[in-house]
């Protein structure tokens, strides 16, 4: 963990209105709960719309299910009996922590046995992060479920969106005309009773998930036409053998992964590629992404394949942002058994089977944090400027619109332009301070383009557009603004070609 970077970075995130908390701040705050400020919410919206776009373009349909369900559901899914974390308590200040996370902060990952965790903690002389006291010599398992009651009946807040996505399997099966495969996803809140959430929104108690479930006939996992379009693409893979030997990830084609049986089926390989595309589409640099295979002792017993996508953060190092799992028929079989409902499908030959589920499981809080972490830049030595060089299509504010000076005729034109462009873009009008300071404020929050109205705009009906990164400027007719901004944000035209270069 980079504490020096984290201090400046979190200060930026708070001051610029991205993320506030833990909330409620005026009452001292409760760990794991945060507010997205005005710019943070705009950024989160764009991340979620990017997720929707990728899933929808691959024929995966969005649902919205309840966030509270009766405990019979969570009994069937296994959450009530197995969804626990290893907790250790400080003998001095009584603070509780996840024992495995304390080990991870010392570079030890993948240890799931409580006795082994305790042994390693003693070897590494790990002390309480709060008071530097010694820990008690025992680890207890505590449930992550957030409990409630509905009309006296035991219920829980959902710890994931996945279960709630495939529970209406029978309705989905009918909607998709009894044809498999089909895909559904949800973007929505989930809740986990994390004991010591200590990495900002990376590990919250309330968070937003974005999980897709591909419902498939197990016999068709290697009959996946879309696979042939992407089979030669290379992904940064880090299998568990390479992890043990401390080797770096390797760029390997999906077809090589299938042939070597490192990945078992073509449908799963396609899901892995699709998950990778989510983060590439958000603008995360490829060099900051790796795809890590679950170690044998951490892979869920029902998973036939399990890999995580990780992003290298300047704050917290390599951080898991997505899990891709072949869950086999575990979920539908369990829910069929507990609900006494038939959750099977029928093939054309009349044979019946329980469908398998391929899962792409991630959230939107971690990608938002990753974008903030990756593209925040503070130039200490040169001029002390703070920049936020987000990919242009994901910036919270698309355009800032300035009158060159506070003159009524310029203000009138500027506000007319803003009112027109507001229909298609997120725009902010600003006439406070010099235009140079306004350009600086825009760059601090990542705004890609600034539009300035000057005295030439009155007679020539044109304005100046300034590019954030190059600081170049072009003149563009007011009537063409909407079309040109669209093309610039969609990367359909180079900035220098979009208008007459001023400087």
C-alpha cells in the first residue's frame, strides 16, 4: 500500500466531489459506507452505462430484482452456512480484522486455512494496525450476511446480485422461448457485513455489483460460434503454476489456452474475453491488467473454472476487480431442490437437463476507484498542477462553457450554447476568474473540452474549442458544435481536423 500517494489521492477524491465518507461524516462515519458526490456520481453513471453497452451489444439482457429475500433462498445457495470470513481480535483495543487481509498486506495471498493463517501471522509478527497491540491466539468465522426480518420472517439483504438474477430462471426460460443459451445481468446494490473494511470503496459494506449470468446447455459449451471471432486474441494470463514460481503473466491466445486445457471450454473462454473487454472499454491500460487463475485451495468446490481480473493500482497494488466462474449446475440444482420447482430445460430430442451457469461477476465501485487511481496526476516538481486525464468518453463533465469576460452579450451567447448542448452532453457554465484559471479547473476534474465565447463569436458565429491534453485550440461554427463534439467524443475525427487551428 502506497500511503504517501493515498493521502494526496484521497484528498483529491474528496475535495473535487467524487467520493465522500465514510458516512455519515457528521456522526463520525461508519466504515464501509460512502457517498458519491456530484462528479463521482456522474463518473459512476458513465461506468455503469459502459457496462450496459458491452453486455447489451453481446445480447445479454438487463434485469432488476429485489435486494431482500427470505433466508430459505440463502440457505439453498449456501450463503447462510458458508459465507464467513476469518476474524481475529486485538487483545488490547478489541478491534476486529479479517486475518487473511492482514496477511495479504504483507504479501501472502491465497491462504484459506485458519490454522495456517494464525501460524503465518505469528511468524510475520503482525500487530494490530490501530494500536500496535498483539492479537488473540484464535481466529473465528463470522457471517457476512446482513440480517433483517420481513413481517416476522427471517430474511437477508442480498450479498450479491447473481442469485437474484437467475432465481427467475423459469420466467427467463419462457421469455427466451425455451432456447439456450441466453444471458441476463443486473447492476444494483449488494450488502456484506465486512468486519474491517479498510480500502475505501474497494471493500465496502454497501456496494454496487454488475454481474452477468450465461445460462447454457453443458453439452454446448464447446459449440460457441462467437469464440471463433476472438480465439486468436491474446490475454495477460497468470495461471496458478506461474504464481507459485513467481513468474509474470504471459500474453496467451485464447485458442492456445483451450488447446493446452488451461481453460476448459470455448464458452468460458469467450466469457473471460468479454470480462476483459469491460475494463479495456473503460480505458484501463492493458499493461495494468492481469487475469489470475484461482489456486486449487481457493477455488469454490462447485466451480469448474475460476479466474479473476486484477488491476494494478498505485494505492493498493494488484487488486481484484472481477471474477469469471463456470458455476456448473450447482445453483439451479440447489434452488430446484429447496424450492421443489422444476428448473430444468429440454433439448430438441426431448432429453431434460439442468442448465449450467457461466458468471461474470464484478462491481462498479472498484472500476470507478481504479479510474480515479490510474488517471489522477499531481505534478509536484514542475508547476504543482493537478490533472485528471480520464479517457474522454468517461469524464464526468463533457464540456465547460466560458464567456471570455463577463459581458452581457458574451454571457447571453454562452448560456444559449449551454442550453442547446445540455440536451446531449453534461455541460457546466463558468464565468468566475480568468479564462486561464477556468481552463485549469476544467483539467483538474478531467473535462476534455472547453468552449470559449469571445468578441469574434458575435460577428463570426463561431467559438473556440480547447483540448484538455494537447491544449490546442480550434475555431468552430456554433451551428456545427453538436455534431463536432459528438465526433470528438466518439473518436471519429482528430481534434486538429475538426476545425480551424488557432494555436
